[in-house]
C-alpha cells in the first residue's frame, strides 16, 4: 500500500514537473533571433568611459498576434575584474507583435573605468539577468580589454546619451518603450537639464524637461511608453536636447541633441514579375515552358508588415493552356516568393501576348485589403519558334492597335531626368486627355 | 475515506489537465507565447502608455493636407508640386461628373496599365484606400524613368498624384503623409 502511494505520488510529481516544463520550455522557439554584443573600445584609458551595446534582432514567427500588456525589466550589469562599475535596466513590453514581425531591441550600457585601474589586460563582463517567480535567467558575456595609463589630465566631459526603443519597429496601433540613458563620464557629480521631444513628419513636440543630478560614473534612465495612433507618418523620432549641465562649478548651455527614430512598418506592396524558361518543343505543333511568377515587395520586407493571406489568379492569353490550376492562395507571406507553372501553347498561331496576375492580399491588424493587377507580356510566337530553329510565321501579324496614350509615349521615349518639375508639368498636360 | 478519494480524483484530474495543456503546447495547439504572455502578465507591472500621433502642420490644397516644412511645395492653380529627395510629386485635380465612379476609375486603371504594359514598360497596379475612398495606384517603369500615378474620385473631382522618382520609398514617403482635410 505504501509503495503504491509512493509510486502514485512519484508519477504525479513527474507528470506535473514534465508538463509545466513542457509549457515553458521553448517559449523562445516563437522567436527566431540573434544576439550581438559590441564593445565601444578594447583599449581604453583608466578614468574613461567604456560601453557595451547588446542588440537583439529577430522575428516573431508564430501564427497569432502577441500582446503583452505589462512591462517587465531585465537587469544589466557591467563588471570590471568582478567589481560592478555600472548597471542598467532593460524593459520588455507593453508591446504587440503581428505574426512574422521583425523585432530589434538594442541597449547600450555605459560604465567608467576607475582611474585607479592599473594598466594591462582586464576582463569586462556584461551580465544580463531576469528574475521573477522563481524564473531565473542569467547570461554573461566577457570581453578582454586593455586598460592604458591616462594620457592627459582629466577634462570635463558632457554627459553621454544612449537611446533604446523597445521594439524599434512601430506601426499604427503598436506600442514601444523609449529609454534614454544619461551617463556621467566624469568622476565628479554633475547637474543637467534634458528635454525630450517627439518629432513627426518634421515637427517637434516637447514632452518634458528633466533636471537630474548624476554622481560620477553613474547613469539615470528616462523611460516612457508610446502607442502610435497614425498610419500616415513618414517618420517618428524621439529627440533629447541637453539644455545645460553643470560640472565642477562650470555651466554649459545648449550642448547638443540626439535622437532615435522608429522603424515604421508600412503596408506591403506586392508586384508580380512573370517570365518563361525551359521551353520544350512537344513536336505536335505546340510547345511547353515553365512560367515563373515571382512576387516581390516594393516596400521591402524589413520595412513592411507581412502579408497574412494572398489569393491570386493568373490570366493567360486564350491560346495558352495552363497545366496547373489558375487560382492560388498563400498564407503568411514574409519574403519574396515564386511559383513555377507549366504552360502549353501553339507554335503555328500568333499568340495574344497579354497576360496578367491579379488578386488580393490582406495585412495588418485590423486587416486591410489591397487588390492588385500585374500585367505581363508573353513572348511572341515568332520568338518561341526561333528558339526551336523554326522560321517566323509567314503572313502579317494582326497586331492589336494599342491606344498608345500620350503619357506612355512620353515615358518610354524619356531619355532620363533633366528637371523632374518640367517632366511633371508635361505629365499634367496628358492627364486631362486621360481623364476626359 | 470518501473525502480522500474525491481529493485524489481532483488531484489526478488537475495533474492530467496540466499535463494535457503541456502536450497541447508541445504539439503547437496552444501557443508557447500564450504561456509566456500569461507568466509575464503575472509578474509584469502596469505602465502609463502615451499616445503619439502626427503633430505636423499642413499645407492645404484642394481638400488635401500635405505636411509643411520638410519638402519644397509649389502651388499653381489646380496643380501643386512637392519635391522630396529624389522624388517629385505633382498633384492635379480634374473636375468631372461621374455616374458610375467604380466603372470609370477601374476602366481608366486598366487602360493606363495595359498601355504601359503593351508598350514594354514594367507595370503593376493596386487598389487601396486614399482619403477613405478606393484609389488606384499604377506604377510604370522604363529604362530611364519611374512613374507612379495614384487617382481617386472625391467631391466631384478626380484627384491625381503623379510621382517621378528614383526610389519608390521616397515617393511613398510623401504619398503616405498626404491626408484629407
């Protein structure tokens, strides 16, 4: 009876441990990421500033949007030969991530090499740690650094400013947290005033002015969380202006300004590029070839939201037979994509060369829809015949008389820009004709 | 004795439930991010979230708002030109009475697009929203020139944005920033 109970208890305990572990391990599997460390200088004078930048770049690769409404903070500490010389906190959340969104978080942790440090090789360690509810994560990265003798007597230096936007990518409705880390690279304490602004489409808006007192070698963090309301911004930057600082009784005014711009994710713009290759003469008066349909994103995937769903059709000239289905559907398109289809056409009839790829795609949260059409031209019958060593078809081809709009004639005969303003004025003159 | 049995059954059910959740997570039915979100939601703190929106001052033209200050803007009658890095964007409105707006605009989009295509230009078109109405965007690229026209119908006028550019992103920057009064 006792053994039975123990067996049952052991089984339950094992199952409990296994299941909770299964639940939590691999949470990072939903992120495809890379962490990169950069030290500001590997040879530095005693008494000078050193900093380490840690950058996480990755992609959220789950199928559903991710929402974190709270904020958690990780701690980062810089140690020189085991002695802590600096610490900082790094925020995560609140944030919303859409499936397959790129993610960049970069933080710089500055510290002061004590002026009493002896010249020679030393070890600088950045320790990142996160502790909560018994969940304890810690990672260390060590850098050998060469400490040099001070070359000159200490001079007063202005504070150093470091920005972080977590995450760097923003879009309408998304939330990111800004951290401005202000570091005093002097051994003496300093007072300072710093103003924080947002800049949208070239216009600045003052958020706040902060008066701070920093001990030598210490930093302060200004942290604010923003939700982006508009989708029509061409830029969103956060600026910090150092209004003044006082050090050793001296006051310095209007010192400098620095900023950090968000990477605004815009709508994707898909364009189909169509071409043929692998022609085969089927020796029955027809040919077969591969039709490549390549979708590229004119906005660039790094700067755009992904396509959640795309449905498209390929409309070929009547004379061309498609061996595969004419309608296709793709989900979670996050990179340029290509479909290769087999087609078959006649060698003894003039082809109508006009084809098109048309469809719709959805993106964003809430979903937005774009309808698209990408016309393309098939190679002419004579071009295909010549490939197989046949002569061109005899007789005159009955070309469709294209409308040849004036604007098209202007664009295709254009020899390169001289003055775009003149060219636009020329284009204006065609618009009344087009929209008559 | 009976109480103990019930407690044992409850304990077994709880363990099985957690185990099932673990398995569902492992096979991907429950997102691991859902767990991470739950955990971080428990330990995280609430912070004040500030709203950030467009602060720009606008140049108003025929019912359109164009951010003022960072680009050169020249107005002439019913035409306006915005210059931005490598892109020049001309805005022109054409007054027109239309009965079937969709039919007219889509036929014009097809006409322009197929004219570009049949004359050897690389082209593609999109239908998207501009000023909360459907707008057509047609791109035509040849060896020497890149052109994009965006047009839509609003208040008895056809609005056209005409961009000549080296990099489409620079034209998009202006076009995205144009909004309606």
